[in-house]
């Protein structure tokens, strides 16, 4: 019997050590500007989540559709892992003036792109330009792609294999160029939970926004009586169990030179240690369609939230608030509307019937109700607040209040 050959490990060179030092100084340890893209009109909810992660509110700024903040790379990773209401997280690389392509190339060539990208392959450059002399988005993208490729070639990194696709976002406004690297990759609403069709689909980030806007705290009972694919129920389960929504997926920053598996493993253990095991379900999902209920039950079992969610086949109009305990909670409904129901009149009739049933059998409960138009929202037969909601190219209304 022969002895096994010991595994050979290469020792870091002086060039490797120098590069690691630059990474720590300019990316890992440096406080940089980041920007979280979120649901327009609900930026304050995302800010609250960032504050809950320990970031300084004094360093944050709210803009239409997002929240800017200053932090380190570890905070960027933690934000991607933990934020419920974020669409993506961008890291600002550089900002400079440029009125023509020559000036753009000159400024871009000064950037140490090898600190942000491991390879030039598979890089996507997305450009928007407003009120600027640099207006040809295709030429802007090509100029930046060439600059990045040159720099990475000089650094010996241009032909490295692609591990995670990368995107550079370019925004040119009033001749000021802002370059940001996408740290998220696929949109953060893709939690990796749901599969199969849904009658009234809604994105996970939008569902989280609706729940938090209605005052959901993870402790009260939640009824999702037209559950469809169960987005409300699954998001509520993560909130109730204090489960990080990104714990089961990958991110674009995993392809950055600054990323280390060891640090990411620590952040995941940190998130996993906060997950609660509930003594009984607090979330009650139901739907009239048995196949829909079967799919949601399978999803709940697959992702370990059976302690939080109970699924039952039931017609909404046979449900009552007192079926779910003595303490009122929150009812969330995104009813079918418009073309999915067949006609506008049918959608309006269904909406009014839902409101009548809620008023009769859910007194004292909070409500989060998505309405197809503002006129219907004004006719809700109980005190409520109305907010615009942007979903799938439609402008809807979110009605919240107490029945």
C-alpha cells in the first residue's frame, strides 16, 4: 500500500501580497458609497432595514427609488443577504465630468478596474444619459468596455474564466458620469423559493413592502386567503422567523477579487443563528384551487418554514377572522383584476364583494389590499390609507388600514 501524495498548495508571491494589500485598502476596508435600489415611494422602509443592520442613518440619503449609504464591503454583503425590500445594491466606483468620448476614456483609464473585476469576459455595461453632451449610450458602453479590457490585460486578468457575470451601471447626468458596480446580480426579489405558475403574481420585494407598510411585525397572525403562489405567506414567514431572504442564493459580488468564502460563511452563520423556530404557525394561507395549495405546501416543506405557515384549500368567502384565533392580525389580498379575470366589470364586482366580506367577518383586523384603480380604493367601506403601487408596468393602489 502506497502513501498518498500530499496536496500541493502554491504560496502567495510578493505580487499577490501587494494586490491583496491594495484590495484591503481600496475595497475591503475602505468606506465607500453604495446605493440600494428599492420600490419607488417606499424608500423609508429600506432605510429602516439598513439602520436595523447597524448602518448610520446620518450617512444615508433618500432618493426616488433608492437609498444611498456609506459603508464597507462587508456591509454591502450583509445588505444583499438581509434586506427584504431591496431590488439590488450598487457600489459606486467613481464619479467624474466628461463631455466627450476622449475625456470619458481618459478618466476611465485611470481607474484600477482590476480591484473590481476578476475578468473582462462576460461584462455587461448598462448606460443611461440625461441632459448631457455624451448621449450615445452604445458609444459610451463601448468606450468603457475597451478601457476595462485594456486595464485588466495589463494586470494579467482579462482572460480569467467567468465565475459570476458582472454588470457596470453608468449614469450620465448634466455631463457628470457616475460608474457603479452591481453587487447583487439577479434581482434580489429572486429568493429561490417559488416555482410554478401563479394566478396573481407579485414580486417578493413588493410583497415585503406591502407587509411592512401595513404594520406587519412577524408576531401577529397573518391571513393570506387568495394566496396563489404564496408570496405574501413566504415573505411573512421569513419576517416571522427572522430569516435572511438571501440565505439560499448567489450574488454578483462572489465574483469580485475582494470576495472570500471564509467571510461569506461567517455572515451566513451570523444570519442562521438569528432564525427562530416557532411553536405554532402564525401565517394562514389558503386558495380555492387544490393544485395551488399543493404546490405551496411543497415549497413550504422544501424551505423549512412549516413551523410558520399552514396551508388550507378554502374559498375566501367561507373564511372568517375568528377562524384564526382570538387576536386580530393582518389580512393580505392581491385579487385577480383586469385581463386576468376576464373584464373590468367582473374585477370591480369581485373587489366590492371582497370588501363586503372583510367588513362583515374581519372586524378589528388590519388590511393590506391591492386595488386595480384609485377609484375603487376610494370606495373601500372602512377607514383606510391609499398609496400608489407600481407592479408589472401597472399603477395600482395599496389600501392599508383597520377594518
